[in-house]
C-alpha cells in the first residue's frame, strides 16, 4: 500500500479521504439476502464473445443494489464491456475495479422482480479459467449479500 502525503502549510481546510481495501478471500455461496443470482449461457471462445446471462432477482424491494462481478483470467474490463453492461435498463452504471472486478450499480428492483443482465465477455486466451463470482447487496446494507461462487470455465 502506498500513501501520499500533502502539506497544507498555513491553511486550515477539511480533508476528505476515501480508503478502500481489497483482500483475497474465497467466495462462499450464500443465498440468505434480498437478491438471487443465476449465471448461464454460452461461454464462447477466443475470437468470439461469450453469450452469458446473469439473471438477477429480488425477493424484496431494493432501491440501491450493487453487484460486484469477478472477471475470470483472460478477460479485461475494457470500455466495450462496461458500455455493453450499462446498455441494460437495470444497470445504472458499470465501473472497472482493480484487481479484476466490475461494479454495477443497479436500478431499483421491486419485490419479486427479475431481470437479465447480459455478460458479453471477450476472451483473450483459451484454456480452463476460474472466475465470474458475483456478489450482490443493497448499498445501504452490504452485510445482506448474496454470493454466487466463481466456477471453472473451459474456453475453447
């Protein structure tokens, strides 16, 4: 971790700081929160897009949903992927996060609402990779998370 310091000699001004910690921890599937997640479709292959779809369902109304998508090895959070994710009416914004995540801020979900979110991945390498773990939660209550564990993908 690198911290940079700035000197404000002789000035008295409030300083706002944003700190985020990223740590590695295994995903463990969890389904005791307001979202349900299912991922299915065609994995595609090198030189063609994956036709994967993440189905997001809410068991109760959620106004401020956040979805963190773990990208598998061989996939980058390129602008084309982010713009494609944002084209979905249920996605307010898509933001690349390091290392290897995309954060989606979701439109409000009503109770029992379900919506597909296409995930058009562009594979840069073939082989067996692990990824596409998903964590969904209300921004106001991140402890209420639904976790879809990553899985192995055989990319031809």
